[in-house]
């Protein structure tokens, strides 16, 4: 027996050396399309999820698809998004692969996974899925024309609006997917309300899902359709600030404020465009956020332009402008028309571009009546008020009538000379044109941005008719905030009659907290009367905390982000924002980020990052917030629970495996198929709750899901216990390519089997079975080694010879007489 064992071992070793193997593995866990229901001639996305623990060499992985006559490649999710949607370096690597295709028919989608393992052996995994197909065309409004939604910041609402070319009773659903860590439902299949022929819905872009996908699916009266759209919030906010006096030769401070919500600023190029078109590059970008700039001696409009290159939004421009002018001579002779005996006040100043007077000296002021000698005055005849020089000139009762010219020559503190002219008209003294304004002046305290409407009455108290009555706002810093409304105003008034007009005062956020002065002039027949207007501006920022009580759930040993929303409900930018944490949570505080500034009417987040907490339990704290003399508190509760993501993955893997087992069953499996569909929906909902931080709800749902999975598993086992029958058209688990070729010939692993061989153990020459079939290998006609039925293969001959030699050696050894006589048998009688 020992020698026979040696023979068997040798034959086994030789056989192992000669056998070659082909490997097939199952790495693709799931496959689906986005949208799940396709519309003819619309693009759609094919995605598969592969196992996390696959043993493939990463660089050798390839996943291809076939859809009808269309073939293509799938790419890792990060590469797919960068290739087809927008570029994001911050996306993590996932186990999801996707590609693009165009719907042309209700074909099955075949995906094929290939790779090399650590031993460079090839591995394959084919997968198949059937598409759902329809002809409902979903048309989105202009918000989606670019297939991306920019123009909205995080915290603002995206408005989804669509209409269908089909009419009738159709329901339109939308699903929002967060793609930061995969393709995870953020809003799971909600119905879109229909209003006046349009389907509308909206959702607020959350900080943890600033970009993603929106899936639209329509169904009704045996029709279907779908569409898939990507969205992205504006990835950053930018603004150029200017501080200083914008006059020629002065140096101003420039600052570039960029608040990045997500993604990365690659580079920024800032330039100043001068009034003559010349461009100057300045050192102002996302690294050097402030710089000084000296204004050349060139008046006009200057443009500061920062071109920002962001990973997702390329070459967007942030622009601001300012105007620079030379110092100029300002001459004000008061009203346009005077009468004999009136007093004229001439005010002269040299002013900068922002109407600020500078030190100067009057060389001469000459008042020149037509056809009469002029009167000239020098600097000593003037009164200086706020760097303006004021000359009081009295018109004699018998002074010439007509136009008077005012000629001014002055010199500023830099030695530059200025010359200018002004004029006024002197009429004969006429007391017939008199009128009053009520009230004669207006004062208003401004502490809000609301516009006010104020009415005034003009009464003719003279003896002649007033006609051609004009209303005007004098130039000055207050003029841009005043508007005259002449709805009930008449331009002609008989003696004793009156008319009304209104003045709307509209405050603006660029107003400083100070007194503003201005005049409204009423003119008729050369008579001018002024209505003084004074505004006392008192505007302030006001902080409002939107969510004063926050309860969140966190996973044990996992980092947690919390967002507190604050709003500036005032009329000034909210600055100086600080936040401090107290209570149990303080120990786990990692970082608190506060915004630098919130403009009026806007909201921003205070971001709190908590370090991983190692113990399950409830943790409480208060966030104390202060800004611009305002303060408030937010109560925060964090419920920490054990992580159960592995349990979710396990039950989902079990569902996938049960799907595969069900596909191999024969008979009526509709009940199990429905249970698996319901199970998938529950797992999807549970995952959505988990990935949106609703851990407690997801945990409570896990038990229900696991119980349903166990019941389905038991039902599958009962169906699988029935005996598989070769010839029933189904390749059952117990059947192989050789044991039941007729049932398994269409399986991928039977691709190399000979279609002329039935693998039943009988060599049937009349059925076209030849020496290549396993059934005929032992036939005499297949033993000549040439493969044509005349012998056996050389390898088998070698094996046979070795076996025979060994057997002969064993037999011969047993027949040789033993040299030891004591062991010889006795002769037979």
C-alpha cells in the first residue's frame, strides 16, 4: 500500500502542474442609473458600487458598459464629476464608479469589471441591469439652462421649476443627492406640487451639501420619464474695499475680501484700469489681501478688477470703480435771479474729488454788470468758513438790471492757479410776486431704512399770477437721497391759491451717522425761495440669532460639525463677531469659525467643529455670541451614540446577495421580489437618515430592516430547497457548464464551452461531438495525438507511461526473492 500511495501522490503533483485556472470574482455590489427612469434621447448616468475590500491592484481596475449599440467606460466618482460636471479637488475617493450614456431604447445595461490581483492574475465580474424607459420629456426652466445653478449661496433657496410636454395626470418627483462622500440622498423622492401647468419645489442649500445632483422622475398613465441635473452653490463671496481720499497723488488702501465656502482658490490677478485705458497690475490676491495704491495725476474713472480662478468657477471678476478728478474751483452765487436792493452772497472754494475744500487764497473776485464798471475785491474782503471764502455783495436799489458776471481768480496751497466764472440776473424790484412754503423747513431723524413721504404747500400771497413754477433739488451730498413727487402739483397759481408737492426721503446704507443739509428751490418769474431740509442719520447693525436652541446627534469617536445661523437685521454691516463655548461641550471644542462681516439683511453661519467624543451620552453647552455691542446665547445639546454603519453595510450586502439568489430561482418569485424592493427602499431611507445625522431614527429603523431581511432569507431558503432539474431552462446553483450544459450554456463562465458537446458522458459522433469534447477523450480514435481522433495527447501519454513504469517497478519489486531465508514461504505440497 505504501508504494501505491507514492504513485497516487506523484500523479497528483504532475496533474497540479499541468492544470491552468481562470478566475471570476464578485466585486460589483450594486448597479443603477440616474435617473432611474430614462427618457428617449436624454443623457443619463450609469453608476456601480464596488466592494471596499476588493483585492485588486488599483491601477489595473477597468469598468466598461454596453447599452444597446453604445459602449463606454465608467470612472471613479471623483473623476466622473470632474469630467462631466465640475472640478473639485476636495472630493474623497469612494467605491462608486459612473459614466454617461444616451437613452435610445429599453435595453439592458451590461457592466464588466476587470483587474489584476496581487499575483497579477486576471479577475472579472460581469453585471447586468434592466432600464426603465419612457417618452415623458421633462423641461426645466432657465435656472437650469446651464445644467448648473450658480447665483445662489449656501443657505439660500434653489427654486426647481419644470414643465412636461405630455399633458394628463402625471406626477413629478424630485430627489436631491449629496455627492461629497458618494451619491447619498439628501431629500428622498418628494412630489413636486403642480401650479398653473408648472411643477415647482425648492430647497435650501445646506452647508454640508453645497453641490450635488437633482433627479427628476415623472410617471403616469403608463408613461415614464426622467432627467438628471447637477447643482452647485456659489463657492465664494468676494468684495473689494477702498479706504482713503480718491484724489490725484493720494495713496489709498485696497483690500480684497474672499470668503471661500468650498473648493480652492487657485490664483487671483488684480489690476487697476486707468481712465486712459492703461492697465497696472497690483499685488492684491487671496494671499496678499491688502495693499496700498498711489493714484496717478490723471483724473477720471478708475476700475479695480480682480479675476479669481477657483477650482469650480473659473475666471470670475470682482470689480469696483472710483472717480478721480483734479481740484476744481467751486463758485456759488446763490439764487439765479435777484432784484434791485437784494444782497448777493458769493462763495468760492477749491475742492477735491469728494467735495472737500482745501486751503486756498483769493486773488480777485470781480462782479461785472453789463455795460457798467465792474467791482473787484481781494482776499481781505472775504470771510473764510470751512475753507470757503464768502463775499457779501449788495445790489443798489437803482443798480443796472440784466446779467451780472462773476470772475474769480484763486490759488491753492500747492501754488496752482484757478480761474472761473459765474453769473446771475438782476431784475427791477417787483413786490407783486410773493409766495410762501409750509412748512418752511423740514427736519427728520433717520433710524431705519424706510422711505418717508413728506408733503409741502406753496401759496401765492402776491398780487399777480405765478406761472412756470419750477421745483428743483440743490446739488450737494443730500441730493441723491431726495426725490420730488409732483402728482398734485400745478405750475400756475392765481393770487390766494395754493398747490402741494411731496418729497420722498430714501436713506441708504452708505450714509454716515451725522447731519445732512440740503435745499429744495421753488422758482417763479425769477423769484426763488428755498426750503431747507435737514436729516439726522442714526443707523446701526442689529444681530439676530436664527436658531437659539440646537439639538444634534453625533457618533461616538467621530468629529461633528454644528452651524449657528445669525442675521443682520439692522442697517449697518455687522462686524466684530466673536463666539465662545461653555458647558460640557467646551472640552470637545476643536474650532469655532465666525464671519468677518454680515451685510444688512444677510445671514451667515458660525461653524463649530467638535472633536470626537469617546463616550456615549448627552452633552450640553452654550455658545455666547457678541458683535457690535449686541450679544446672545445659543443652547446646544449633543446626543452621542454608538456607530452602526457596519450593521447598515452588512444588511445591505445581505440584500444584494439575496437579490442574486432570487435571480437564480425558478417559479413564482413575485412575492420575494416585492419584499426585496421594499427592503431596498427601507435601507435607502435608513442610509439617508444616517448620512444626514439622524442617527437615532436610523438606529430604530435598523431593527425593523434586519427582521425583514431575515424573513426574506428564510423564504429564499425554502424555495432553494426544491430540487434543481437539468433541462428546465434555469442554471441552478447545483448545475455547472459540464453537468447541465443545456441550462448553463448562456452563463458568462460557460463562454469557453463547446456548443457541440452536451457533457453527458457519452461520445455521440453522429451529434457532431469530436475529440475536443470531454465525452470523447477516451475513444480509440482520439489517441493518436494529432487532435483529429487518431490518438491521445502527448501529456496524457507521458502521464500514462510514468504510471505504468511506477506500477511495473512496484510489481517487480514484489516478485524478487528475498535474501533472508527465514522469510521465504514453505513449498506447497
